C-alpha cells in the first residue's frame, strides 16, 4: 500500500517520464536520425544524403562505403531534366535491393543501369529499396513515391521479408489516418501514428522482428557453421505453417501488379536468391544442407530454402501475366557472392546485374 512519500515519489517518476518523452518528441520533430518513417499514412524517405562509412563489421566488403540518396530519396543518378524519350526503371525491395553496405557504384541496381545503358543509352535506373521492407512497405513505396514518377518499368525483389509475416492489421494501424477502436492495442498503435516518437518506435519494432528472423546484416564464415540436422516432423510442421501466410502474400503481390498496370507501369518480379539449400559451396567445399541458421533449435539451411521457395513459387505463378525473372534459380549458390545468407557482396551484386541485364536487354529495346 502506498504511503504519502511513496505516492509523492511515484508522481515525481510519472512527471519525469512524461517530461523525458516530451523532450524526445520535440527532438525527433526537429531532427530524426532514423529518418525512414510512416507519417499519417505516408511513407517518408530521406533525400539529398551523402555519407561515407568506415566498415569495421563485414570483412568481405569495402573498408570505405560511399552511400548517397538523391533528391528523390533513391540511390542512383538524378533523373535527367530532359526526359523526353527516356526509359525509366526503378527497383523496389528490402535490404537485398537497397544494398546498404555496398557503395553506390557497387549496388546491383546501379550496375544494372550501367549494363543496360550499353544496349540503350536512353535509360535511367534508380534504386528505391529500403532495409526491412516487405510487400506491405512496397505498396506504400509505390503509392507515395514510385508511381507518381510514371516509370516505364518497376523491378521487385521480394519474398525474404514476407516469410511468416501477416501484419496487415498492425500495418494498417500505423498507415491509416485515423484512430482505431478495434481493441485497446489497436488504439495505442494508431495513436502512435500521430507522434514522431511513436513512429520511430514502430520502425524499431520492425527492425527487431527482422533481427529475430535472422534478416539482419551479418558477417558469416560458412566454414565455421555447425551441422544441425532436423527430423522430418519439423519440416512438415514448418512448411504447413506457411499456408496461413502465403494467401496474404499472394493478395499483396496481386495488388502490386494491379497498382502498376492501372498506372501504365510494367512490373517485373524477381524470385529471391539465397545461400540456403542442399548444395556444396564451390568456394569453400562446405556442404550447406544441415548448417545451423541463427542458432534456432528448429532451423537449418535446407528448411529455410524450402520455406523461401514457397514464397518464390507465389512469384513464379505470375509469369503468365507479367515478366518474372527466376533469379533464385539463375543465381549461383556460392559464398563468394554473399556475405551472409541473403545479402550480396560486391561480386554478388555484379553477378545479379549480369543476370538481369541479359534477361532485360531485349525488353528495354522494345
């Protein structure tokens, strides 16, 4: 039971907490060092950024990383002022598209633009990828930033961030421009949408989800990975579990196609490549089938490959109506091309650009 001093201390604590939150809110409204945000239903991306990072974390990447975003908030060259006759192509995806830890000139979208330019000098390619974005974020990116530019083509590399993800209600609560009364939890989440602190916390929440799923940037030495065989029962259980997520994923990919085609834009889907699977790594000679992923008891390389392939199959199912490039099957499974299980090294980005340029050179000449 509270005595007078305890109650006084509790009120002082509440006052201090409220003051601290208010100061944080004011600071973030003046300067937010974590600029990607949802603001009352609109995706806000930073623009006109130029930075140099000194890489001390990932051994197989450059020591100095040059990172910039142009006036549109994308990575790549500015759009030419005279765009008459210009063929514009934008890439949309998560971290495997954003290539955050690669210098501007080493990302696969930039290299793709360079290679396509050789076939058609009237082409402009920009990278609209954002770390952590799934198809939920891709739809916002399309609506708020990509489609208003009326590009000729949009390339989507997606799938890995959508695995076991069905956050539609939660995402809506942070993108709708109204207060939700579905539940107390919904009310709090929708209320946060009107606060810079709340939006920042929401972004960090999704970073945490990606971290738990192992979708963060890592420096992995495949020679140090240990084997972790799994019984068939685990495979059956986890693969069956995907059914509850795949229907939603299919609806979102359909929405992306509909949005693009309604705007006169041609969508191009890529399947998601990875270093998961049952194969022998040609660089190290390591057999990858049973390698332990993220130190989770019920996880290994083969299981992750089978799960990811279910989402890739959703993308492949659209090949009858749009151009689908099966990058997952065309990209060699070689640790030389990845610094972890999904993110590309400089050589990997170059290989992706080579594959895509070969597939697209006939398309951009049409």
